[in-house]
């Protein structure tokens, strides 16, 4: 009926990356709690970009940046003040005006709503933050796992089909360029790892979801 390992890999990778991209405090928590063994066991295929990401992640664990350094790097990359090195909102990258809350934000909101989900800070923060988009794909992969356990082929097809459409129509349309900006702009090994791991992950998601 499906390959649970593929969906579990997607869910795990998306959850890890979305956590670091959404929460400035997550960086210090990851470097304090993640073991080298778990870091080396990255759930997706170890292509060249993923290998760079795992190596950077291992460096981040061996010689952790301070919590203040990690928060400063997060702000410089994704928040500001000043120009962000890697703007985390889809509409800024794809909209004609380069603004948040553009048409892409509404499209993403509709995609979430189709599966009964919504951005946590609806109308206050854009729905199309890269971390929220990754979390959505991860949640649909997890829903696919539940469907396999329940023997529900229709629910599995709905979850994996929705996730694949979202990856194709949204994440792959802007995520690779964003990921490269993170990898190139990060000051710490942890966020450099995020950029490389995301670069390696995005092309793999569609195939894994198709086989799930």
C-alpha cells in the first residue's frame, strides 16, 4: 500500500528543518541536545549537498556557537533589522512587487485550508514562511503514515498527492534559491547546515512522496 520509510523520512526531515527556520531559540536547543550519531543519520539520501550539510552540522555540534551568536545569525538571515540575507517568505521571491501577503500567500493559505490547517498567526504573519511550508509537507507525510496504518488507500493518496502538488507548485518554485542564500549567508555552521540540508532535501521530496 505504500512505503512507510519514505514518508517517515520526509516527515522527519521537514520537522527538523522547519523547527530551525521558524524558531530562533531552536538553534541553541539543537546544538545542546542533538548527538553526532543522530546528525549523521540524516533521513534523506546523502547527495553532495546533504553531505555538506551533515558535515556542517557535525562541526556545529563539536564546537557550538553561543546562543547569542545563533540568535544573531538567525536574525541576520531571516528577520533583520536591515536587509535579510535570506527572506523566508515565498511571495517576496515570486510576487511581481516583491512584497509579503501577495497572491502566493493566498494560494498557500488555500492549500493549507484544503487539509484543515492554517498558519498559527493568521493575518498577522505571512502564511508562506518557508518553515510553515515545510511543516505542512511534513504533516501531510505523517498523515500518509497514519493512513497506511489504518489501511486507508484513499486517505494515503489524498495526503501524498496534496504534499506533492504543494512541493511542485510552491517549495520547488522558490525554495532552492532561498536555501542557497542561507548556505552562502550564514555565519554559523548550524545555519550553514540548514542551507545545505534544505538544498539537498527539496529535489528528493517529490520522489519520496510518490513512492510513499
